[in-house]
């Protein structure tokens, strides 16, 4: 039994990015207390935060800090809190990432400071705390929230090599941030108030369905109507990205941006893909749109 568990653990450590699994997050639609029974608490030796997750989060902080310094070298001369205050906030994405950096700052300080502590409580929540520059830093969060933090940084840094528009990335990062905040139970740093954003709409970040041949119709009232077919009526169940080619330009429109299957002509420009002059997608996207070719003579299955 133990050997199998170790083998699976190493398997996920090596190929975890290929092994997507459902997320489990608590929801409280009612006020009735929990009535579940659990096994006896694990010992301190077995109930500890995986070292790879601590390393992933401190590395995420370093990656984010390095990327910020590459854009503004003057940030290298600032302390971590002054750096947070000096981060650019011109776009919604920059505002979101500034707050992600702020949360990571607390966890990193708890991980590297001599008085820092990262512990798992009996209720399963993780507390990262320390005193830094005579200020008490504290983060109480679930392990899912920590994993989302690491994923959010990767998604943001990868976005600069992706064809998705700024509006698309704003929805994606906004959903990550909303889910991260939902996993935080307590937070304290130099300002003590974690910044909140108005969530524009729910965006399915778990899976996206790519459609490269949507049927488009221009209506008289200045709207495009997309034929959603049998899948597009339920955006939560079928989160489709429509790849629309118009006038030698490519637009990637998520179904969440549509209203009753329609989008205004003036709004379409917000979803223009970041491609070259010939509106070509990166070669890595080729596998997403593999279509079966009909071969004459082969029997139908």
C-alpha cells in the first residue's frame, strides 16, 4: 500500500501538469453545521505542507518579481512593500497581478524569515505568518488557494506568448483571483485590507472548447449573431471560444461575452487576437484544431 502511494505521489510530482483532476472547494448554502465524521488527526510528522508547493510559491514570487524588474528596473531598489505600491496599475490585469504579488509576498516572507512559520491547522487550513519590518504578516488559506496562486502566476506569464486579447486575459485572471480570494480566511499585511474587484462574470477557467467554424450573421441593429448550435446555449456546461475570421483579422470571443448569442460590432475589436500581420495562430495551436479527413475508399464507422 505504501509503495503504491509513493509511486503515485512521484508520478504526480513529475507529470502533475498532465494530470488534471477536479477541484474540491467548500460551499455553504445553508447555516446548518457540518455533521461529517473524520479520522483521527494526523501527526505533525505526516501533516505538513508539501515541500514542492512551498518551493513552487516562492519560485512564483521570484518569477513575478523578475518579470516586473525587467519592465521597470527601478523596482529592484525597493523593498517588497514599496515594490507592491510602485507596481503599475494601468490595466485590469496589472491591478489583479499586483494583488497576487501582495498575497505571495506574505507567504514568501513566512517561508524565508527566521521567525516565519507555515503550519497546517487541525481544520486543514494553512497559516503562514511572521513579523517583517515590525509588521505582523498573516495568511490563512486552503491548499487549493495556494495551488491557484502558483497557477495564476504561470497563466499570467504565459499570456504574453498567447494570441488571446487583453479582454480575454482579464476575464481569465479575474476568475483566478476571485477563486483565490474565496479560499482565503484571514489576511493581514502592512495595509491589512486585501483589495477586492467587482467580478464581471463567471468565466470557466477549468476547460475551454475551441470552435474554429462559427456561423456568423450581421444583423441590422449593429450586432453579430453567432449560431450557438446545440452546445452554446449552456455557457457553464459548454464554455466555447469562437475563433472568428473577419477582414483578414482573427477574433477569439468567449461565449461568456455574448448576450443571447449576440455581440455588438463595436465590441468585437476588444477580442481581436494578438497575431502577426497574416492573422496566423502559433504553431502550438495546430493540435487544438485537428479535423478528421475523409479518405475515399475507407468504410464508415
